[in-house]
C-alpha cells in the first residue's frame, strides 16, 4: 500500500486531502466520462450514406434525425431511386412528395425532378404530372449529364403528355432529335407525330405563328397542312409529298413518321381491278342491287379515281356457288373482291386459312369465328348499334334498364352485344322481354314494367284477407331507362303503352330499326321522345352523293337507301383497307358512320343520334363522357372525304 501523503491545495489553504484519496476520485470521474461517451455514441445518428430503409416511413424517420438537410435529402432521393428499381413507385412517391424534399438543396433539384417524373408516369398520376409540368420547359432535359439526356427527355415528354400538354411533349422530343445524334429517329418521329395529332387546332395554329427554329416550324407546318378540311387519303398523300419537296433538309422529310409513310404509299397504291360480287337475282336481289348502285355512284363521283386504270367487274353470286365463283375470280387478274353478301358464302371464305385474293365481305362471321388473312368484314351491323346504345346509357349514367327485343336469331345477336357492352360499364338489364310482333303487346309491356307482378300481389292479398281491396298497380321503381328494339309499326304501339303503365317518365333508346328513313310526322308522333341512332345518310346533312342519287335514282330512301349508303362506303373502304388495318386509330367518315377496323379486319361503325320531336327526328349531340372516360373514337385520326 503506498504511503499516505497529504497534498496542500493552494487555492484552498484551509483544505488538505490525502493524495491517495484524490487519485481514486480522479479514476471514478474518468469512468463516468467514459460511460457517458459510450452512451452518447450509442445514440449517435446512423450513417445515412449506407443505410437502406425498408419502407417509406422508415426512411422519413431516419431522415428526420439528420441535422444536415442536404444529407437527409440525398438519403431520401437514394432510397426513392431504390424503391423505383424495385418497381415500388407508391413508396417512391411518398418520399418524393414529402415536405423534406419540398425545397431541394442546390445540386439535388434535377435528381428529384427526374425521379418524380419516373414515378408520376409509372403511376399515371395526372395531378402530380401537372404539378411537375408546371415548372418544366421543353429544353430542361438538356441540363442533365450526357448519359441521362435521353432518359430525361423521354420522361419529360411522358410527363407533359400525362399532364395533357401534348405540344410541350412534342417540342421536347423534337429538341431531343437535334441534341442526341444516337437517338432512333424513326421512333422519335413516330412519337412526335402521335403527340402533334392530339394538339387542338387553335393551339396548333397559335404555336405555328410563334414557332422559332427550322425543325419546329417544319413539324408544325406539316401538322397543320395534314388537317386541311375535307382532305381524303389521296389529297393527304399529295400534301405529304409537297411538304417533303418544300422542306428537303428537314429531319421528318428524310425520315417520315410511319403513319405518314403509309398514308403517302397507300395514296399511290390502291386496287385497280375490283370484282364486285353480289346477288342480283332471287330474294337478296333488292339488297344486292342497292349496294351495287351505291358502290358505282361513289366510284363515279370520286375525282381522285384514275378511270383508265380502275376496272370494276360485276359478278352475280345468285347463279353460281360462291366457292366456285371465288375460285374463278382468283385465277383472273383481280386485286380485290367486294362481296359476298350472303352469310353462307362468307362462311365459306371464313373456313379458308388464307385468301389468295383479298375480299371485303359485306356481312359478318360469327363473333367467335376467327377471320383468315385477307378477309375484311363490313355491313350494317345491328350489334354496332347495340354497343353504341350501351355506351350512351353509360355516358348518361343510366345503369339499370328494361329491354324489349324481338324473338329470333337477329334478336339474340342484338341482346348479346347489348348486354356484353353494358357489362363493361357495370350496367345491368333488370328485365328482358322477347316478343313476336303478333303477341299481346299490352301484356308484354305490363310484364316489362312490373305491372303484372303488382297485380298478382294485389290478388294474393285479396285471397289472403278474403275481401276486395282498393288497388292501383305500380310499375317497378328501380329502372333508369328502356331499350326498345322494335320496327316502327310495333314501336308506335309500345311507346304509348309505357305511359299507360306508368313508365312514361323513363327515357327510351332504340336502334335504327325504329325509323323508316323518311320523315312521317303524322305516323311517328307516338314516338316522340324516343332517342335513336342511325346512319349519316339518313340523319346527316346533305352531301353531293346523296343529293345527286336522290335526284337521279330510285331506292335511295328507307332501308334500300341504307344499303345504297353501305355500297358507297364499300367503295371508300376498298381504297383504304390496308390503311385502316395498319394505322392505329385510323378512321373514315362515311355515309354509314365513322368507320374503324379491328385488328381482325372487322369494320365497326359509329352512327349519329336523333330524337323524335313532333313526329320527326332531330339531331342531338353526342353525350358528354364521364370524367376520366375516353370514348374509343376520340383519338381517331379521321380521314374524311
């Protein structure tokens, strides 16, 4: 044991202490300091440069403990990027929209914007995209390092497009094509054109007037020229070639957008030798002749046709089995067959694997039947009208309907198409009454509106209580509308019965079968209020073909007139079949409606809408679509005559 030594404290002469005791006190103090240091080290911030958060909340909690704002922001951006790599854009959005990143530190703004654009477009978050786009200009992507320029430009274009600003999106890609020489010019030009097609006319005109730069001016001029009113495919082909001649050094003149390449090519290549195969005798002779007359009338009024090159040969399908006739035609120098009209003949073509000569059938195969290569299908399909009725019901938020449809195979097809399309809109048919025209229509209507059930219920009550009760029948109260598929003579009986059985307040929708095609106010007054769809030939404004056909030909009104219009559209389609199949969203404004083609080669039509008022049809506008719902035809590029 060391000797006990007393130490004198100069500042405190009154106090002395043993030296050994002082040494012990110093050791205890040192231990306390070390313990505090260890505890302090245990509570220190985690190294954010290496930390990996598993959730967005965990990342935000870790960042909140970091005193240095820039370090915390860099950490959150790194974790957001990691979430994106894992395709977890919801978690990335939580971080990128957090208050911690509201004001990015110098040097982090571009990184945040790039990540935000990636998640906003991946999530199709329109409101977020609009918020990002509000602070963007088309040239902003140039500020990124060279290895990120292409990605930044494409994300920027996607963001502008999602924010409903296709012009800025197009300008971004036009600038990218100038900036990045390694970019795929065809891919960029295709996308630029797709975006410019979405720009409203007034915005395009304004942008063209203010455009600066050779590339931008050229693009906007091309977009404006192609929208020339009444420019059909032939005129558009000439417009494209003329623009290329005027802008020979423009990137788009050297690498045309694919759609314009196709339009320009198809304008110069159309079938020259056409076989028109129709029944000209027998039960279908009236229909066949009406289609023939419409086809030839449209041909002779088509100023773009080279009469010396075009050869139309007419074949009567009522005299020879179509399989034999088609084999004969295929051995001749024929580019396209228009026909047959008969379902059985079309089924024969449908059974082939590939058609040696392409055919535009004037009817439809069953929906479950796959169409062979080279077969197109077009007709006045009642199914198209049923689908259009279902779309209008949905647009007007009428989800529960009562349906009247005739018995028979035709009615089966209408019912199937109507219900299938209604199901896509979450609509439901509360009751479907099938009828024959000879049926007791009062009873059919009473059953449809629930009057029969109401009466039966009253009778049951009387039997139960053993005495007569005062009773007034009531219609069912859950219906929003009625779909009435009936020819005029039957429809004129049904409509008053709806009111008689307390359903006069329900809106009524019908296909074109309800209208004979010629105004007859005295007869059709009972149809007042009925909303129906029909073809432009019947409801639209006068055009040269209809005016001249009405003056010089018989059979251009009513149902024969509809078939005449179908023949006229068959001529227009004969020139554009590859265009409709190969150009996405391409359409033709025809006499029977706006015509589009499915990938399987089936032509669908969108008709006009009218309502009976004072016994005559009056055009009514298309219904406004519900928010966030885009009609199939909205983006269609209409190649009008």
